[in-house]
């Protein structure tokens, strides 16, 4: 039986994050294709006293590893413990993210096959300090040598990693997927006092490169007569979060916090009058893909990442002044351009981001690597009769 070990995410069932959703989708898909799949899950140590535990969930083996804390250092420790356990198990290793690619060198030294899904260009994110950016920059470089194969979720990410020295033949471009939405329960948005198509929506991690502040400033520059709903976890412990919370005071903008009930998030997305996407860094962003799948009217930041994902299915702004202008021209209005863009969004989603297509591409890639590994082992164990 073909075996796969998945590390690099917080675990499944998915509660937050694109990698977690992807890990759940891929593991369930492969189990139905007769793969033996193990997913590593991070726990806080206080939850079970420090013992590593295993359980089966819908045919997927979940290995739960407890670590102290929740921050970046806890994640590094978790990744290290995952690798320590993974080397004892058979199977191809798929690591989601390159933040601790240095640990994947162990697989290389043991001549074990491993794949790294890069995600975005993490070291460019402004939330990291200089030491963290240097660590991420070096680990991105290490990933090129540690992995047998690399997955880039965006053509620009593939160009980037090849420019850093990766062999183009060892890099696959496979985008992130998203569900097509229709027929969500309207009562789920009414519980927040919202009406279908009567609000603008932002779904993003509260980080400067996602331009939450710029979106709020553009939106609240003048009355829009509909609320701006912002999803994401905000805390008084972080200065940027405090700035955002102050910025929405006495405005049409409202913070709903982090909502992880999938039907509610789907309903909020489907019935949004406009979806505003401020992400400036990264590859194929899950939130933008899901906006396409919902057939949203999309206003996105103008950069090469967003441009490839949404193509001609969105309007683009370079800054908050452009966004203010676009909002003034189109919000609260039904016109042929908006209707056409919403139709194009669904077409773009069907063209490039259907989950079954994405997962099928992953299976094909992983099977090829497994088969090449088996062939090389057979060749290595064949006596030389020459």
C-alpha cells in the first residue's frame, strides 16, 4: 500500500488555515484511493500530559504531538518532534511549508523521499522581525536541497524558487482549490444582523501585508450605507491588532472575530455584496480562491499573485485611494460590469481551482515519486552480472 506522511500543519479536522484545509482534503481523497495516510497534529502539552497519541479519523491516522505554548517557537518544536517520529515510519513525506525545512535534511541523509509544498514567500511578510526573516530566507534555500520534489501553488512562486536554484524538473505548479458555493442558509448571516448582498466582506489574517488598515481607511472615507464585515482573530496583545480595533470604532466597519464554523463562513462569503482582498504577498491565496467559488464581486490588490488567481474576474486597486474610487463607483449598485465579473469569478474557479482536479494532480505527482523510488530501490538491489 502507498503510504504518505503529512507534516507542517496544525492538524485535522481543519479549524483554521489553508494548509489545514488542504491536508484534510488531500488525506480524505487519498484514503479513498487506497493510500495509507498519516497526518501530524499539534496539541498544547497541558491537554494530555506530554504523551504522543494516535487515533483513526475517517480512515486517516492522526498522530497527536503535544508541545508547550502556541507561538512560532512551539511550532518549530512541533515540527522537530514530527520529524523525529516520521523517520521511524515508512512512507513518502509531504511537508506543508518550508519554515523548518532544515529538519527535512534528515530525510535526505537517510535517502528517504520527501516533498515540500512551499506556500508563499514567507520571509517577505512584514510581521516577521529580522531574525525570523533570515531564518525563513535560509530555510527556503535549504528546501531546494532537502526535498526531492517541490510544489509551488502559483506560477510566480515556481519562477521564484527556480530563480533561487531549484531544478525546474523537480518543481510542480499545483494551485490551491476551493469549493463552489450555492444555496447557503441565509439565517446564518441574519444572526449577525446582516442582509444578503447588503455588506462588504474581508477575510484575512490580521497582518500588515494584508492591508486591513488600508481597506478600513478607504471604506470609511465616506458613507457607504452598508457595513464592512471583517473576519479574523484580533487581540489587545499586538499593536497592529489594537490599531485596527481603534480604526473601526464608530464606523461602518465591524470586526466579527475568528469564525471557524464552516457553514457560517460560507454563508457570509456567498451573500457578500463585495469581497475586498488586500493580500500583497504570497501565492494562490485560499480566501481569494473561495471568493471566486462563491461568485463574489471582487476588489483585489493589484499584484502579480492576485492577477493570476482572479484574472479578468476582479477589479484591482494599487492603494487605498484607488480602492476608495472603485467603491464609490460600484458599491451598492447593480450594473452589467458587476454582474459580468461575478459570472467570470465562477468561470475562473471552474477553470483552475476545482478541488477534485487539484487533488488528482497531487495524487499523480505523489504516485510518480513513489514509483520512481521503488524503481531505484529495485535497481540498487539488482546484482551486477556484467
